[in-house]
C-alpha cells in the first residue's frame, strides 16, 4: 500500500471529528494532487507561555498554514480579533503564510476558496522549483540517518526525523552506548567533534518533572521543572553562560511511531529566561553542516543567492 | 453552509473508520467535482434471506456501485469468489455496474484506478445528459411532496424521500388522520382513488414483532414476524390473492433525519413467499403516474424511445 497513502489516510482519519474542516482538508489534498508535497496536521505555537493550536494544516516545504473556520468560529468578535493579531505575529516572525477558509459559505463558495488556495500553493511550489530550492517529499530519506550523513548537511526544510536515539548518534558519529544510564536514557549527548555543542532530544511528554513546551514555527523551547528549586538551579546554571544545542524533538507521529525530529540549533535566551519560567531556548540556526558543525539561519537565501526572500 | 456540504461531509465522517476506503471515497467525490451527482453510502442487498453489505458507495442517478477492497480483502480466495458471483448477479438482475478499487497497490496505482473510474462515471452522466434522461441532484425537491404532486409522476431515479407520513398522504390526497390509531401509527393506508392499491411505509426497524428486510437494488422486501402463528396467518392471507403496494421505505438518513423513501410498486411474490420465510414482495414498477395510478417497470426506456438500454 505504501507509506504516503498510509500517512495521508491516517491524517484524514485524525481530522474526521470536525466535519467541515475534514471536508476541506480532504479536498485540498485531492485537488492539489501532488505526491511531492507533504501535508501535516495541526501545528502548535506558544505565545505568552500558553500552548495552543495555531493552524489546522501545515505545508512545511513552502511555509503555508491553513486554518479552516467552521461557522461557529465567527460567533465571537473577540476570537476573530485575537486570530488576526496572532496571524500577523506569525507572518512577521517567520515569513510563513496563513490562509483562512471561511465555512459560512455554501458548497460553491467553499470550493471557490479552496481553488484559490490551491492556485497559491502551486504558485509557491513552482517558484521554489524555478529557484531550485524545492525539496520533494521523500519519506524514505527523512528517516534514514545514513542518507543525511552522506549528504553532509541537514536543514529544517528537509524534515529529518529519526526513529531512535541510535540513529541520531549515528548521524554525528557519537557513541550511543553513552546515552544509557542503567535503565534510564539521557536527554542528550555532547557533540563528539565540537565540545561547545550539545545534541539534545527533549520530549513533548513530561519526564521525571521536566516539562518542555515547544513552538516549532517560531523556534522557541521552554525547559522547565515542576519542582521550584530544580527549575531555579537549572535556570541559574544556564544563565551564566551561552549554550548551543542541536535539537531533535521527541514526539509520536501520525502513524503512532516515535520520532526525533531535527528542529534546528538553539541557544539559551538570557532575556526571556528567568527563575519562574525556566530556561527559554531560541532557534539561531536552521541549517547545519555535519562536518564543520557550522550553522546558518536560513538555507534558502544562500542557495538562491538572496534572490528569493521569504 | 448548505445542505449538500452538510450531507457529503457527514457521509465522509461516517466512512472514516475504514481508513483506505475513506481515502478513496473522498477522492472520488472531490475529483468528480460535480454538484449535480448524488453519492450515497452503503447499499444493502439480501440474497438467500441474508442481509449483507453490497457496495461501499452508490451513485443512484447512473446505477454505479463502487467497492473499495482494502488489502486484507484479498487474503481469502473464497471471499473473492463469492464477490464475483454476487457482482455478476447484481449486474444481471439490475443492469447496475459495479466497480472495484483494489487497494493492494501504492498511491499511484490507486489514483490511476480512481481516474479511470471517474472517467467512466463522467461518460455515463454525459450519455444520460445527451439522451435527456439525467436528473440532477436536487435535495430541495426530493423532500417536497408539493413539487412531485405538481409534476404528476414519481420514479425511482427521482430519489423522492419525505420526512413525514403526512407528506406521503399529501402526495396521494389521502386523509392523514386515518393513519392514526390512538397513540399508534398504522403501517399504511388505502390509495384514495384506486382500491386495489395500498400505500405502505415499512420500516428498517422491527416494530411490535414485525420485521422487514429490504434489498433496494434488486427490489425485494421480505415481511416477516417473530411469532410463528402471526407470520403464517399473514402469509396465508396474502397468498390467496395478488396485492399491489406503493412502497415508501422508512429509515434514518445520513443526517439523522427520518425518511420515507419511494422505492417503487411491489406485489406479493407467490413463488418466493411461504410460511417459514413470510411474505416476499417483488418490485413490479419503478415509475408511477400519480393521477392515473399507472406504473411502469423502467422510466428511461420510454423517455429515450428505447434507444438507451441499461
């Protein structure tokens, strides 16, 4: 049956409780009819330390978010106002685009909006193709550390995501046996060739009091602890210095499989961190050269000789 | 939001437990992209007195059935053989067409099969349009007795389906107050202008021991009773003579609403009926003239001057 149909059909199933949203999502996928385009479910974005759903569908290769607003959404003026502010924030922070489908209309009106959206998506894909920055969806590579080791570079847009900690260690030539501590597993390991870098795999699930909230779109991880003293100690330890972490975020994917997804290079943000919040990590690099350990904020700008600005 | 998107999105939701079937169904609908075409969920067909699912999707306007076979379906040779026999029976009995989507293939293979199917559906629709026998999906008319009273004729392909017994009575000019018996509701009423005809609204749900099984595609209703003596008496009463019934089948539709759907003119089949099975009713008419009470087996053959044979 194949990975892609397995993936998309599970994504459909997962959205099926919201009837109209589900109708819209299935239509977008089928009418796009592009096997090279990856469609992802809800993305979470934290703002003011609260975690909430940002968008219903996300196309990582082109940075497009889709929000499907069922009629009830428009009953509340305050909600509409908040949405607009939030959307504006995301656009400014990330350069991502957010499209809204207004489901107060009838079938013809909804279809018209989807047609327009699809034409925008195709335009963005074709632009990337013409600039040679489009990366087709290749699930068989995404999960294969040897593929990336050979390539010598990883970037956010590659959607690199491994199934085991051993795979992460293999990518960097680190000794996986050192990640074990009796029956426990450490939360990360030193980079074997660059002592200033730490390879970290924080989890979306709380682990022995540690709790991480992650805003993938804006690139912010908040590392905190339910115990006051542990949180304060952790904050004070990191606040003294500047730390750099290569981060693989640990989560269960739509197929129910464990994933460690490469989400960039982070440093502790000394302005945002404090004893109460904990340590806040901000993304400073999207692209990483595996041999030299050099990182860069955006890969596209370089590839395209700065012609294409997001 | 409108009836059609409400209807289709509920149909999608209802099929979402079977992941690949659901993927295929959503794709067929979106790529057909034809608001005039009604898509229906599972149709049941009885054979040898057993009730079982015939097909996953049905297009009543063109008599097309779609079966989506998930990979596990092919594990069992006996199942495949039975399917072929059954499909052949349906084709011969009704002239309907059955298409099978084989989901053992990958996404490209499955999409190719759906493309071929869509082109077959479009061909059938265009043929009907050119013969002037295509009836666009008009839910606002389907449920409106005044519309059909004015038109003066109903046919299976009209998908006439009322929400109340009052609506049925209104169509025939019958006295709805005579359908009430205290707190109970009678199962039917005499036709006011033709004493040989009985207007009947059997239910898919058992009612005080009475149980009906209905094969809509082949046009067979089996009326039986859990109590031996009642079933035998009922059989013997009807076996003596030939009875004619105009039938509106009572069921809950995909929107959760009560429906009485016009399913044709039936007569008691004296060969198939017996004391054990109960009374079997066979469809003898699809099209009914409301003024003259004349009925005909097929409407299309007449309209198209027998040019178009199903």
